[in-house]
C-alpha cells in the first residue's frame, strides 16, 4: 500500500458500500430467499468491518487525516474526511453491525418478511457507516436522513400494532424537525463560508473567527437542535422507550449505534462548536437535565427493555453534558463504552430473568446509616483527588473534566457502599477499596488515553461563563439521586415516596402529552401485515 497515493483515502468511502448494495434487492426477491439474504448480510457486514480495520490501519501509518473526493457538483461532493474520530466510530459501527446481523441469523425464522428485515437492517447500518466517513456536509445530511428513513422501515416492521406505529410516527416527526435544522445549518454554512467541505470549514473557523461569529453561533444552535432530537433528549425522548415492539436486533442497533449520531454530530463539528459557547451551554443544560430525568425514571421501571431504554436516554444526556462542557474526547469514549454495553444488554435481555432465577435471591443488604454513606463519599472523593494528582491534575484541568470527576466520585461512592453492604470484615473493606481504586484508575487512564489518541481531531475545551455552575449543579444533582441507593427499600412505602414513584414510573407524563398530540395529528390506524 502506497500511503502517498491519494487513492488510499478512498478506502473509508468503500466501507459502507457492501451493506448499502442490499438496497438494490427487490422486496419480493429478499423474502423469497431469506436464509440466503441473512448469510449474505453477514458476509457483507464482515467485509465492511475488514475494510474499516484496513482504513484505520492506513490512517495510523499515514499519520494525518485522509481526505478524498470521488465526485462533486458545486458545493455538494461525495467525499471522505477520515481522522481518529472517524476511525473510532467507523470500526465501532462496523463491529456493531456485524454483531447485530450475526445475532439475527435465525431471527424471525418463518416470518414471510424475514428477507425484508435483513435488507433494511443492512441498509440502516450502511447509512450509519456512510454518515461516519462523510467529508462533506451535504453527504452527511443525506446519510443522516437515510439512517432515519431506513430505521423507520424497521420500526414499522409490524404494521398491525398501533402502539408500534404511534412510536414510529412520533420518531418520524421528530426526525424531520431535526432534518430541517441540519438543512438550515447546511444553508447557513454555505452562505457564510462558501463551502460544505469539512477541512475547509474547520480551517475557516480556526483562530479568530470574528467575521463569522454570528453565522457560527447560528450553525451551532441548529446543530444542537438536530443532536437533541436525534439522541432522544428531553422533552423529545418519549419515542425511544416506546419502540419496544420492534424486533430485538433493531433495538440493539438503535440503542447501541444510531442513537449516538447526535453525539457524533457535535464531536465531529467540535472545531466549530468550540467557538459557540452559548450553544454549548444550552447543550450542557439539556443534557444534564436529561441524564437526571432518565436516571430517575429508569429506576422505577418494571420492564427489562424499558429500563434499558430509559438507561439509554440517561446515558445520551450524560454524553451531551460532556459535549456541552467541552469534553469532546471523553464523550467519544462514552459512546464507545455505552455502545458495546448496550448492544450486549439488549441482545441478552431475553436471558436476564432466567439468569436471575438460576442465581437465586441476592443477599440481604446491611444498611449502616448516614455515617456509612458519608464515609463512602469521603473515601471516593479522596480516591478521585489522588488519581487527579497522579495524572498531573488532569481531572481538574477544565470545567468539563472537573464536573465529570465529581460524578466519578459519586459513582465510586455507590460502588463502595454496595461492596461494604454485601461483605464484612477487614478483608471486605480492603477488597472494596482495591476495586474502587482500580475502577477509578482505569477510568482516568481511559479518559487520558482517548484524549491523547484523538489529539487535534477534536477541539480543546473552551472557556465560557456557565460551564462551572452547570458542572457543579449537575454533579450535586447526581449526588442527591445517588442518595436513594443509601435509603432502605421502605422509602417507597411513605406517602411522598409513593407519589414520587408513581409519577417517575409514568415519566412525569411528558410522553403521554406527546402521544396524544401525535395521535391527534396522525392517528396510528393499524393495517394488516
């Protein structure tokens, strides 16, 4: 491979093509040979994964971003911009596509539309891969809309289920608003900079962009709106938990992959977003609130899949909070970790109950009062402070990492509390401290490693007025939410506890109001499949 040959940069653009080629297959043909289509989809997914790994290797050897334009029509171009951000997301998305398609090998066996299912599953994954490698904003928007349209085919796979149709139509309408926001951002970028090419846009926004300050602020706000709608942020979150009637592989692909598109949008355009502090403040506020809202609602759900769905809402909110605080590298690490965890969680959700029955009841927890909780928080805070000192103060370098460091302390406190509550003696105490220290050290190491890996492909954290207050308020709110874990289960037997539980279980009725509005605008009349 000659890395000086410009055609090497074409490699990333080839990655989506195998899966997108399935779009050419007529529905009738796909349904006539479903087993063959399933095996072909697995092979094409593996081919895309192989190409993504080769592309990532070429990027490492080249030592600089790879850019290639296959065709262009004025500002619109079929081009790629491949840097460490794209490489991480491309390999991750290709791997998830292979895992989900492989899991689906025998899924829906005997269903007359099994072939159509494989077709749209492959096309959805292919559009997501194209979105990741796009080097032109117009191609990005086209891929963004393609993901949504292909996913809609999967969300309406059972057309005879009214609730599934209602959720799909709610998602469809929210997505179209997001599309309009992206199209408006595209028009503004073209009007202000005369280009839609990533490299040129990023160069135009570097340094002093005072001449384009208004345009950058407008583009950033539109990108925030598109990201919030795509990643199910409050109050547009309701469609995600309601799409549980879709086939399980679709849930895995959606929660582990497609839902991350909003975060990837912000990270991809971080050089521009870093110049728009007000847009980032808005994103941090929305993300922080969504993380808290989703976490509170999640702990009251009685369905495994709805619990996972609200977990995704909360995780996406946390990722948006990271982006809003300027911790773009940490947000990308969060995407990778959450994607792998959530794909496994959904694909194994059917065996959760059986596993719990086989394991028996968990041991009774021994509650040791508020002093034990304070001790856990104090030790966790000391651990995080020590880890920060060992990393040269990296956790306190900016508002983003400071707030996330505080949230890490809250998480470690909960880990310590659980460990101490289910063990006894000095051995249990020392083992709990060792586990907490190991988890904290691994977290800091992964954070710093990701930041160095991405280097200049993401913008450094900007400085703006509300970053510190948002970080502190969010960390304190997580602390209050964590205190629920230290209370005995009898808290729900009180009047206030029952009221909070019921309202939380129903998502504080935000989604109910959205369902009524969507049903009045677009009644979900079921049709025969």
